[in-house]
């Protein structure tokens, strides 16, 4: 309490009893891919160096260090760190497999920004064989808390899919975007080598691959869709919110699907968690929003549900750090209840929660019942939160009947 020594009027600032919870970001991607050590790098503007033969030549950007995550916020920045689009003849020392993987990473990041992405972290490896087991590389991404989407463009092996899903499942603050096997039969088992599982609820798989324009060959080329899909996640988050399923969305830059699938084709894939890319009147669209969750985890059937739950968990966790070491009393319980309730009210008002009233959409309970003496003795304060998350209208049914006129 302040001490006053002379008469007068004194105005004091009083800290609020509850602090607002700000929603965390949801659209920062983490990419892992191949960039050969000998890749041709662009020149640094206005900088030159002298060769051993006394010739003045442009000074090139150095290729980014392998195995180290680098924040990229534009395609220009990616080019300066990992190289621009280029021909195989310019990379004679790279194997065909390594150069193809390099092109897939380039087009993935370009497609990410072109479809609405704004921030991503990129880890490069020198050879495609370094991606056989990406677990150690993914560990480098684990320390970057802002990452909420993870993709390894072109990775379609079972071990690779399992590693990415396990990474997301263990951290519980991000989801995986997986590429299906492009030349597979139209069966879920051949498209998705890693089966449906609990960890699968933290990832979604997309099929088939897409065709884009290659500015070097000046022709269409087939690439995995994961980078473009990550950009669509970011675009949908920005325009609608993370609760909106990132489906029925146009893939900017995609000229065609590598395989045109019909509704009958999708009928056998959608129930098994394969998200199909379809072409409608010349427009390439994402036409699925399911995760790889098994039946035991069907409450996370949709990728929007999983991502929104991740968003709630991370936002509440970060937004309530102020209560740590506060006296565990009814006053604290009321502050927690108000902070979390205000945050969830905002989510309900934005359309993320189901219910005609806030009471139908969510509840927050932090009181003597959730915090009895034995819990308080452990130094814990327990809050129970329930939310009714909106689910995507995947099947829209109109029932039409003929009636006789009066």
C-alpha cells in the first residue's frame, strides 16, 4: 500500500483482476527438404569479389547451413538462402533424385507464399537419403514454438509419415501435412503408407499431386501438394479463422491435378481419411478436411477440430502464465475463470463454438470442487473447461418434395 505524507488527491493504477488471453498464431509452417551443397546461388546486389585470376565477379549469397532451421518470410528471402529455380544442367553434381527433391522443396515454399503463407522455417539437407529417417531434423523444429504446421514435401515413405505424425503428437501444438503416394492404386492403403491412429489425428494427407508451371523448363511439372496446402491453411486462418476447415479452397498456382478423380473415386477414399484434390470447371480445389485419426479418436476426424483444439490449448497455456505462484485462493479461481471465459466468449462470437448462447457453447469451472484441500496441498490449481467446437458441414443435404398447389 502506498504511503501518503501530505494532503491532496492521488490517482493510482490498479492491475486488472483478470488478464486478457490473446490467441496464438496458427499458420507458421516448418519445412524440411533437400538443397544440394553445390546449388547455384544468386548474386548479392552491388557486391563483387576478385578471383585468383584477378577477375572481378559478383559475390554470391552463401547457401544456408545444413541441418539448421532458418526463418523465411518471403520467396525472395528463400532464394537468397537456398537458391532460385534452376535447371538440372546447372547442378551437374547433384543426382537426379536429389535435384528432384530440391525442386519439390522450392515449389512447396513458393506455393506456400503464393497461397497465403507469411512465415515458415526451413531446414535443408544435402541429399535425399538424409530424409530416410527425419526424426533428428524434426527435433530441430520442436524448439520453435511458433510452428503449427509441419511438412516434408515429397516424403511418402511409411517411416517418414510415422516420424512426422509422432513429432506432432508428442508436442501437441502442431499438425502434419502429408503427401500421398502419387502413383498408387486408388486404395487408402496404397496412398497412405502409415495407417490411421491416435497420432494420425495430428495430421492430414492429400492426394493426388498437382501440376504447376516450371519457369525453367517452361512446361508443366508434377509436384507434391503439401506446400500449397500449408499456404491454404494460412489463408483460411487469416480470412475465416482456424476453426474453419481448409477445404473447398482453390489451390493458387495449380494448373491441374496429376490424376483427375471422380466422386466415385473419392467415395472409397474420403471415409478412410484421404483428402482428395479435385478439378471443378478447370479450378483445382482441396475437397477434403479429414485427419488420419482412427475410429477410437473420431472426435478429431476433421483437421479443423484438431487445429482449433491446439489453438485453444496453446492460447490458454500462454495467456494464464500470470497465475503461477499466486496464492491458491477463491480470488485466484475467479481471475482464472474470468480470463478463460472472456477468451472463449470471443471465440464463440467469431463463430468457432457451437451454441445459441455462451452457456451452450462452453463452460469454465475453477472453484472449491475442482480444487479441494488435497489438490491445493500439491500446489495445483485445477480448471475444467468444456467447449462445443463447430464441425464442418461435410455433407450438405437438401430434401426436396413435390407438393400439390392449393
